[in-house]
């Protein structure tokens, strides 16, 4: 770390000498171990150890960016010159900032020493347990395409010429199972994942079993008749859908005219039982952190409260443009990206209905458990979506049989006003977006 | 770019400790990107990717390690750690020299040497043309990306090759707005070329066409739902083959018998009208490769000929499992990924019907002019892809525009349901994501008709 500290100081000094008014150094290192088990044996064993940095600075009031994975003193001139050239290309009138600190940082815990001690052998044992649990769940489970355990660790440090000096360390374990079930010449495939921030919580058998259950449940699935249905979108699937439209709540998209929510703060945009929260301080959250990539303290933000649009998420630049406080959402996807805006642990708050109550209320319709092709079938700007879906048919409040080869189509801005009931089962999906199961009325389904 | 002696030392160490096979993939990649929003440069960035991945085979399993500290000490230590638990001893073939890189994909102007300001000025014409097209166009964004990747690949069988791959891509987005709605039009041309690629584009035409598509969709009604005949236009329409079949012909799923097309070589899997090819050799094409990411030369692989399955796309590892030779199809996003079998430029070859014939022969159905992306589950063959611009066909004529459709089906069925294939083959550029990362590929086809497919409208 001393090497990086020295490198940072040299780089920032040289930047000042080359005409940058202020400058920032963002360093990220990570290491990971990943094991795949196939048919009881280690199939793939991956380890990595990487680090890289990005530099950004204000040159004639414009922000220049450059990054490198090659960290040695010879690269400093290339980086500074690259950032300067990039700054000189910028033509927008946005006012840019390097953060000088002053905020209060939350004390959060994202590091578990027990996790960093996990060996490749232990991961392999977990993965074997996971594979076995899936195969033993039922004789119709014929193979486990992925029995994967990975453990990762990340370190971020941020320092700038305004005196900011922050760092944060985090680690995690991910378990993933993907299995195939076969019966009467029919093949089904599905997966389940687990994200853990404490070693004691790791439960690979649970993941293997759930993957098997999900897959088995779809055997014998058929399409349904094209038409309008009342549907429950199950928690994780609703999280997947919500993920496509979160960008509409980002200040920059609003200001540049890419969001339909422009000028609508204070208006009711959704059903009055709907509340959307972004909470970076949540214990065990995938995106839990004390500061964003600009060094601004993170905070809990309520975007929609009882159906009313309350605010947008901001980085330093968009906050200043809106004349508001930064919300601590100025994130980079990695050190390679420039600072944009991103939600952290964002979720729709749970309602009070149990799954059975939701099913009885639905009475006749569909329970949608999976949506596919979201990167293509959902238009983040228009809000339109039409997505391949699967799930179950519900008759008289009871699940009857599995359904596949249908599409669910509607519009995000419309569907948030078609809420009939909200479940009490909020869950985060693999992308870190949370939602409860929600019953919607009159949704277009295409089938046979 | 990588010291041959160090490569020999690493590979010899791996063989001495019992690795059946070892391979070095070292990479240096200089990238830059610019985005222009509503006529003004909004973001400009760049950087250097730099790292090495070491892949080992031992008794059928794969060990992969990667790092971006390329110092001799760290690389030898990384190799030693990776070899933990290995037994026995093998021999590595010593490398004398790296083969000369004789890529046919010539670059006239390296992007890093190009005047970015001049590129930005040219790109702006696309946004301006879109704005000019209609007062309904309220936002435009034009993006530019380039990468100059040099790779060094060496293995214990004595292969040692280098390659440099320069790619440029432009994206043009137009947003049309009414009081209550926004619709978008998009194009994303790219090539395995330098900055000279920008001059080959008619940016004004691309901007106007993106705007026309957005405005047309703003005025369109929702697409009807149900099962109907669908005509897919040439170019990006090829996403149907990419999703419905292409992924299922990759050895990564075939070798685990996790593809609906596993074990079907020599069998009729598609309509006899279909010949499908994966061709990595097309000069300067976006998805082309001179060598793949394990050092094999890219080639033209016939996948399906007149409906009969002829071959798969095979990488070294899955080839061992399947007892089939590699086909120059092994690819990865970067040194951070274990390579596996992937597509390059994949297309359905031209048939004999003219586009006019196909429309005229269709009593009722959907004409999908521009497609978006899609995805597939290779085990079940269930695929989906989005239609960005579509029209209803009635009595052999293209009628009103409709929007918001997704097409779904099962790969094994849809290939047999193709009943007309046009004569106007065209390729289109895209990015494809899978286990070895996001890589540039082309999809392609002439106009074709599928007898029946489930259209998800509203």
C-alpha cells in the first residue's frame, strides 16, 4: 500500500504542475477465488489478484479522466496527458467538482475476517455440497451445470488535492447453482444464488436444493391463451424488472432529458402504497458502503413515498445543477469508468400480504416467477416492456401448473399504477435490486 | 510485448510441475470513449488495460489465474501458487520466437494517433441530422468507442503468436417525445478497423434513420399479441439465428450435453432452405479475428448446410471433452476471463426469394424491420429477442407501424419453421455476453420468414 500511496502523491503533484486546478486519485484492488464443481470433481479453479487506478482532474473547469492497470511511474505522463486531452474535448456547461469533504461518514461493516480466511479447498467442499444437494433433491435432476462458489475481496482508496483521504475494504462469498431436470424427453433448467457477507451464513445445500426445486417445478409447463390477465410478479422477478427503469431516477438523465420523470417531483406517479427506498447502510447489502466514488458520504434516500415522487439521486455535478445537496450516489462502475450516478441497495418496501393472501386475492391468473431478456425487451426510456416469462397458473387461489413460452407486456409508468396488493416478502435479486411480490391487474400476456 | 524468456520460464515451470497444458495470454489494451449529448461533448475518457492470464489443464480440470502485476517475480509466484497440488512432470516445447503477426485486418489510422476533435466534429453530424429530421426529436446522443488491443499467446506445445486488434464503434440514439411518451431509434455500426472507419460511415443518413425510427414508433400503436407469421428483415434480424441456434452450437454447452443440438451432427435440424456459417475471416469485419484467444487462426466454419447440422464451434478445452479439433472459435473479453467457444460473424446465407416476393406472399403477419438484442437458454433452446420497429403485413402489403414486440420460441422448432429465405444477406454489429465476457460479434441474414412465432405485444 505504501507503493500506491507514493504513486498517488507523485501523480497528484505532477497533475498540479501540469495545470490541473484540482485532481483526484481512485484506486481499487481486488482478489478472488472461484471454484466450479462438475460431477463431484473440481472442473475449474480460478484465482485473481488485480489492481488499477483512475485519475480525474479539473482542467480549465472541465473534468478529464484516464485510468490504467499498469501502475508504475513511467505511466504518469501518459495518464496526465490523456486526462488533459479528454478534458479539452468536453463542451457541456456542467459545473464539475472535486469533493473537499466535511460530511459525516456512517460506520458500516463490510468486512468479515473469517471470509478472507476461506481457502480454495473449503470453497470446493461448499460447491460439492451444493452439487450434491441439487442432485439428491430428485432423480429427475440430471446434472448441475454450475456448482460455483466464489469468494472475493475488494479495497478502494480515494485521495484528492482538496485533502480527502478515504478507504474501504469489503469481502463476500457467492454461491451459484444452475441445474437441469429431465422427464419424458423434456428439459428444464434454472438456477439460484446466495450472497453472503458472513461465513456463518453460507449455506450451499440450501442453494442447491432451491435450484432443484425451481427447475423441477417447471417440468410439464405449457403456454396459456393470449389475453389480459391479473398477475403476481414474484419478488426477484419484479426486482429484475425494476432494475431496467431505475436510471429514470438519476439526476443526470433527468437533466439531459432522458427521463419522463422530469418536472414531476411532488406529483403522485404510482399507487399510494408504493414506496421506493435506496439504503446504502443496510446490513449485509451487496452495495453497502459509507461513501460514493467521489468521496461523498452515502445516506438513505426515499425516492417514492406512498406513490409520490420525492427526489432524484445525484452526484456532485447533477446536485449542483439541480441546486440540491448531493445524495451520495456518484458512483463509478469500476475504476475504469467515469463517475456517473447509481443506486445502492434500492428496493420497493414490503407490504403486508402473505403469499397465500396474494394468491387468494388474485384468484384466477398467473404467478410470474421469472422474466428473461430484460436487456433487450425493456426500453429504459419509454418504459415499454415485453418480456419472455415463466411461472404458474393460478385457479381459485391455488397454483395449478407451470407456465412457459409467454410474454408479459406493459409499461413501467403504467404498471406502477396497476397495483392491487403488495406482498410482505421483499427480497434482493442477484443484481442487488429488491422488491416484494406484487399483484397487478390487467396485464397483456401473449401465449398460444 | 512479453518477454520470450519469461514466457519459457513460466511454461517450463508449469510443465515440470505436472501441468498437462499451460497457456499464457498477456494483453495490453488502450481504449478511449466519447459521448456527445444534444450536440455537445459530454464525457471523454480513456485508459489502459494491462494484464496476464495463465491457464493450466490437469487431468481434465482447468486452473486459471490472472493478475496485472506483470513483474517477473509476481508472475513466477502466481504460476507456483496455481500449481499447488499438481503431481508428476511433463515437457514443454521451448519457444524460440513469436510468429510474425500477419493480420489481413489492416488499420490505416490508429485511433490513439487520430485527432479526437476531428472525430467528434464528424460524429456531431449524426446528432444534427437526427435533430433536423423532426421537431419531435428532443434528445440525441452519439457515442464513440475504440480499443487497440495487443495480445501475446504462448503455450507448452510451442505455439507463440501475437496479434493486434483495433476496433472502433459508433452509436447513435435519437429520442422522440410527445407530451406523455418517449420512443427511441438506435444504430451502432462498428468495425475491426482504425479511426478511418468513421469516414466510411454516412453519419447524416444514420442520424436521420435513427430519428425516423423513433418518430415512427412514437406514432405507432402497440403490437398485437399472438402466434403469427413473422418476416425478419436482413442484418440485425440475424439475432434470431444467434439466439435460437448459435449459442446452442457452442462447444461449451454441447460438451456437457446441455444443448438441444448436442449429438445431432448429420441430422436435419433446420429447414432445407437454411445454410448457416460462422466466419471469423471477413476482412475488417467487427466480429472477425485473425487469431482467436488461444492462438488458433480464425476460420470460416459451416454450421448448417441445407438444414443439416455440419459442425460446432469448438475451443481447445471442450474439444478435448468432445474429441473434436478446435475451430478457431475460442474468445474472451480480456485476460480476466477463461476463454471458451464463442461466435464471430454468424449468419444465415442468402436464399433465392426476393424481399418483395416474401412480403407479397404473406397474407397476414408481422414485418420486423429492426431488431434489438435477445437471449437464450441453450439447455432448453428457449429464446427471446426484441423488435425495435415493426409493421403489420396485410394482403401482401406492409401496412401500419406497431411497437413494443418481443418474439419468443424454442430454437429447435423455429429453425424448422423458416419457410422463405431472401437474397439480400447483410451483417450487423453487436456485442454478445456469455461466460467469457462481452465480445464483438456480427449477426446476419437475408430477409426471411418464419411460418409461426409467438409475438408478445400488448
